[in-house]
């Protein structure tokens, strides 16, 4: 009985002591709980602020952040408006009655190859592409470019004074003493490209970003040249058709400036070597094309170089959509161009050698959209 009383007294004493201690620390516990709740609110607001700042471009994102922007795929669609330029200047038609300026060297040329190329207009076309971002540091890109053919024509009249400058005037009848001459030139181009990209710094994320590429390139050129000489009552033709199947390897560098989250400026330069498998088909007729002076096919392979540069401005609506426009120029050296295959010689082997040192420039504007998903 005495033991039970002592135990009960101890329990009452312990309870009173614990209750007194709890009442003393209760204000401290309440303050700590309120501080914890305030910290949770501050952390939530900070998390929202960081995300908004990242979206607005105030806080630079990392390469891994870019990797998640477009879910690894991008579709490209461009409208292009480009012109073909540059060719070696060669004489096509002379006029013996052409007026000569006093004090200058005589020049009887009324049509040359440069006249035809200068008459090329800007032609529309399109470019489509697909990019796969494999991870934060590399990607693969495929592009196809198609441009409508360029056409040029120049016609001149003479009083039986027009001629093609063969080395011997007696080589033909219809190409000497003609009263009318028409030169026509058509050029058709399309391009296929596959590239591997290495992102040295993340595009669209860093203030300045840089990327390198190595890739494969294929260029397709079809050209036709036709010179008709009218020597009444006859009309004869000098026709040349060339094909260039160009395979190349290229290297490139892309530099991008991202002043904020919404816009970017970009410059890309590519240079490469190429192998051109060319083919030439030539026909030269006389006496209303009833007499064949030349009719042959010729093939050849030759090395060449090409460059491709572009400058672009883009507006990024969000991480999945941008609109852009820019200027692009491509230069080629080592082509077999149709008008440059003409030969003034009159021997049996004339014109059978492919002239494969032709140069060409394609340049113009483009505008389009990229959609990422």
C-alpha cells in the first residue's frame, strides 16, 4: 500500500514538472513553426521567380536546359528567293556593222556569256529540314534545297552581218553572214545536305554561343545552252547540255548572339571540297541542221571547292517556335558549265574536252519557320 502511494506521488510530480516545462517552451515552438511556414512561402516565391527569370532570359540556362527545350526534334521550312551569278566571259555573237567608239579597241561582240547570266532573275524555291538533338552537346541535321530553274535569252538582228567567232569563217555557212541570232541559257540547281553538329556552347542559351559541324553535301546542276543563227532561208543550232553530279565533304562554324530570350542573330560559314562527275552533250549543225558538224558525249571527274555563308535574324515566340529571315551565298569552283563548253576551233577534236574550271555564285534571301517538339 505504501509503495502504491509513493508511485502515485511520483507520477503527479513528474506530470506537473513536464507541464510546467512545456508551457515555458510553447511560445518558442510556436515561433519556430511560424518561421518554418514563412520559409516555405519564401522558397515557393523564390522558385517561381527563378523560373520566370529563366524564361525571360535574365538567368542563363545550361546546356541541359536547352536539351529539354524542344524535345530533341526540329522541323524547318523556308521560302527562298535566289539568283545565279558569275561565269567566265566568252564571245558568242559578233556584228560586223556594230558602231565603234573613237579611240577604243574594236569590239564587235553583241552577245557574250556574261550577258546571259546578267539576265538571270531571282527565282523562288524552298528548303525543308529536320534536326535531331541527340543530347546536350551534339545533334544531326538534314536539309533539302530546291530552286526554280533560271532562264535567260538574248536576241540580236543584223544586216547579214552576224557571225559566231570560229577560227575559220569557212567552217560553216549558217553561222556566218546571219541576219538574226538567239542565245538561250537555262540552269537548274538543287542541294542535299547531312551534318553532324557539336555544340561547344549551348545555342539560344549563352549570350554568345558557338557550334561546329562536319557533313556531307550533294549538288545537282543541269544546264542547257542553245545558239540559233538565222541565215535565210536556213536556221541552224549549236546546242550544249551539261550535267554536274557533285559530292562533297564540308566543315563549318556557327556563331550565335542571343541578346535576350526573344531574338537571336546568327552567322554560319561552311567550306568544303568536292568531286564533280560531269557530262557534256554537244550538237552543232549547219545548212538548216541537215549537216552535222559536231555530235558527241563526254564525261569527266574533277576536284573542286565550295563555300556557303549565311547571316540570319530569328524571333523566338517560345521554346518551340521561331520565325527567321536571312541572306545566303554559295560559291562554287570547278564546275562544267554549258556556255563555257563552246569551242572556236574547227578541227575534228574541237569541243571534246570538258572545260571544268567554271565558277558560279548563288545568292539571295530566305525566310521561314522552325517548329520544335
